[in-house]
C-alpha cells in the first residue's frame, strides 16, 4: 500500500491506497479463460459438492465454447437470457456459455416466486430462460406470463440428452470468434437490485465492469492456484458471482459448489476439501460463531473469512476469528459497483468493524446527509458520518430503462451515491454505519439499527436480531424496536433486553420496544428485510420501557 494521507486536513476525496491496476479491454470469458496455459488445463476448476462432479479448467473452457455454440443456433448476441439455478457445475457452464456467445445473463434468485420471476424476465426483455428440473414448473409459469413458450425454457440438468442442454450441447462444435466487440459498452450481466425503494431495478453491468472488479481485488485476498473456495454464496448474486466464481476462475483456484447453505454439510465440505477461503454473509458468520456443530469438525485449513452483503458486528467478527483461528475481514460493495469497492487486504488487517480501504482505480468521498456538502477526511481520528459516494471503472452503466433513477444515483462527476452512511479514519479505512434511509430519528438524534443489532447479538440468549424504527402513535416519535430470536431454551423478557442494551449506549440510542419472533426475515444475500418487519408490526407480543 502506498502512503494514503497527506498533511492536508481539508482533503475531501479519498483515493485508493493501492497502485492502479491495468484493466484489459476484453470480454469477460476471454479474460477468465482466454489465456489458459498448458499447465493449467488439467487443474480442477469446479467440484460439485452435492454430486461430486468434477470439471477441469480445460473441460470448463471446452464446455463453455460448446454451450455458446448451442445457444447461438436460436439466440443472437445482445439477447437477454434468464438464468435461474442453484450453484452447480451446470450453472457455471450456462453462465459462461451464454456470455461467451455475446448474450446478457439476468440471474434470477432461486427463491423467487413465479410472479417475481415474470416481472424480472419482462423488465429485462428476456428471450429465453435457463433453469434446472426442480425449478422447471416455476419458470414455465413465469415464462408464460410474459409470452415465452415452453420451448424458450431450457433445462440444464434434464437426464434426457435431447432436453438437458448441458449434455446436449456437448455435441456441438465449439464456438469460434469473439461476438463481443465493445467490452466497455456491451452488457454481460443484468442482476436486479434488492428493491428496497420499490420494484427491483435491472443493474446494467458491462464486460469491462466485471473484468475491472476482478482485476481490482485479485491481489488483495490471497486467492491463488493453491486455494480452495467454498462456493456457498449464490452465484446468482453479484457477490458470489464476482468474488467467488469469477475471481477463482481467473486465479485458477478450485471451487466446491454448494446449492444452498446447510451448516453441517458445509462444515463437512470444509474439512474434507481443505477449504482455504470462505466468502460468506453475516448469517453464516453467526452460525459459525455460535453453533455447537462447529466444534465437531476440523476447520484448520481456513485462512481467511470474508463477510459481505450486510454489516458485520465487531464482536461477532472477533468471536468467529477466535473460534476458527483465521483472519476475518469485511468487504463492502453493491450490485451497482460489480460489486466490491472496499475491503481489507489479507496482508493489512483492519479493525473488524471496518470494511477496509478503497480498492484500486477508485475514488470516494463523503457527503453530509443534511447539506450535501463534501466532508473533510481528517489527518487524525474519524471523519464525521456522511453518505459514501464512489467512482471507478466498476460502476454500472445505469439502471435498465430508468434514466431518472440512474441520474439520481450517479451524479454528473460519475460518483455513485450508495445511500450508505460511513466514516473514514485517518488511515483511510472506512466504516459503514448504516443505510441512510434506515437511520432512526429519535428526538432529533440519529440511531443506527446496525449498532443496536451488534449489541443485541452479543447477548448469549439471543440467536438473531433486527431493529427498525416504529412510530409512537401518542407522540409521533420514531422508537427503536428490536425483533429478537431467542437462543434454544432461553426464556427472556423485553425488560431484560432493554436494560442490557441501555447499559451500553447513550440514552437516546436505547431500545424502546421488543418483540420475540421465530426468525428474522433476510434476503438470500443475508440482508435484513426491514420492510417485512414493518409489515409484521404489531403481530407479536411487544414489551416496552419508559420512553
């Protein structure tokens, strides 16, 4: 890392401390597999943790080219293709094959309903959908709603060679030539945002966006040809897609794919395969820190655990680091940034509460939430909290068909306004406080739900927690309310929890209401679905303290 700071205390732009990296002007698949060397073709690229199926890098490249040729018989470069499948060898072949053919993949969460899937397919303008047998009915129903016939639904794993397209396309001659002529302008993937402000929006990511982000992070995480990664994050989510799948292929690392997270099977895979890198979301960190099953397995191979997609509490990160005996760090990003903008390199530890430093080729700044003015980055201590804004080659091209939303998110200088409140330390490291729109306003003070959630999770009797602001009908004041999942066998009262938090925070930050629930609703990436909690408001048995 180069020297981050100068003596200019009025500095407002946060430059990356890392040397700039070269970003080749090539398509994503050419970048990942185009320079495969003779000593690399027989290395194992993928092993399906569920079936044991193995693909070498040479086989992966060959199947990718053949799959691309098969798709090209009925689809054209530029067509959008839906992909709704769990992590598997078939997913990877379909993903790379469609992009190799110059098409754009719109990945669909496997938990999506037919109606949600139909909305995404229609909004994206999909011409076909790739899926697996167990999701066939949902996809056919969704496709029918948007005018796509059953012939537009291609099943990847059908055992009938005439219908299982991965097997059928093995017979195709490999696709030659490069359909992608403009990596900076042509779309590779079209993921859909979480929709926290309404219907999900299509995030337009070009080949260059995805190539850039792999280049920006490849030297920071210690992933190499000697590494083995657990592919438990959904590849349909941009975090799993870039940081696990694309990074591992580029670095010639091995990935053990997992169709879904189940704790004990994943622990067994870590032990059996000597997993070196775990890229996860906070719910998995919580399980690794607290579940009794962890002690029954040898997890000594793990060198690094990276948590992303949602804030990770400092105490929870420290607990899992101590239990596994590995380095633990947070990364930060969003779909609109392909997704990574900040992380702590494996060779430069940061505080567990920090998301580390700005990655190479990016510039950031903080804006005052009230005035919109740029905040100073200090020579000592921490900056004032502000909205984090980022610019760089990994920033999306925009939201599909939504120019107003694009212009309100990316300003005239090319900075993407993340909607996240952060502080910057004197060493340039960034700490995310909370979502700008999720801050609770209590008697004029701002209260961050994530801070309270971290304190609640430190209680031994609490298995999971979420906090939102709810309106007091008597005063109109917004009150911090905690939704709690008790640990097995624990009998807790709201008053106990309120007192527990009150002893650790300023008076205005106290939890005012408590409700016990069976589970905290979360997205596939681990983000708390606060809008669902607001919909549940009043359905349980809340406890209150003095307001």
